[in-house]
């Protein structure tokens, strides 16, 4: 079966940056399950997988515009510590969920200076070219329930 919109696809993948360092990989664990055409993957990878079949292996290079986007300076902000109430000791590298005009984003603390905290709402991989090595494990049609929820149920699915 070919990968097309509303296919449930199981893949093993390794993601590397331009220097060849491994950023993420499913090797040695469960394959990643996703529904094609539902924005579960970065756009460039989803596009490259369209029409592939189980057993196919491919290497995909994804530009930032098709990956996690360009770095947006507007998503970097400084806020007083007191606005992050209830989070205890705030340290560099901590992450918070915050609402923006585009919906929910994850903000990473990049600096703490006195009472001010610098937050960056860009994805850590913004501006990065992504290099994926992908192996397609299986392809099947999504169930009505999966389509309604927009993610995979059962094996290989992430529970929310």
C-alpha cells in the first residue's frame, strides 16, 4: 500500500543536523506512528514520504522553511519572574507552555537576569536543515476514530 493522505504509517527514523550529529532517532525503540496529511510530521518529511511503500528506505533533507521554521525574533521575549508564578526555581533550559496568536507554543528559558527571564518560543531546531534517514515499516488505512482524533491509536501510538 502506498503512503497517501489518511494512511497510518510506521517509520523508523534518525534525524541528524548539518554536522552529522544525531538529534533524534527511533532506532532501538518503537517505530514512530503517524497519520499522513495531518501535520504530525514536519511538512518536508511528510511530502517526501508521500507515495512510498513499506520496506522503502529514504534519506530526506528538509530546509528550515519545510521543517521547524525560521527563527522568529518576535518569539523571544523578556518577562518578569513573577509572571511565571508557581514554577519554583527558574533556570536556563526550563520549558513553559504559553499561548500566542498562533496557539500554544513551548517557550524555553534562555537566560535569567535578576528578576527578568528571557524566553524563546522558537523551536530548538528553528533555522536548522534537517537530515532524516527513514525506513517505512508498514502502511495501513486509518480508522474513522483515528481520523476523528488526528492521531494513531494502539500500537505505536502516543497516548495523551
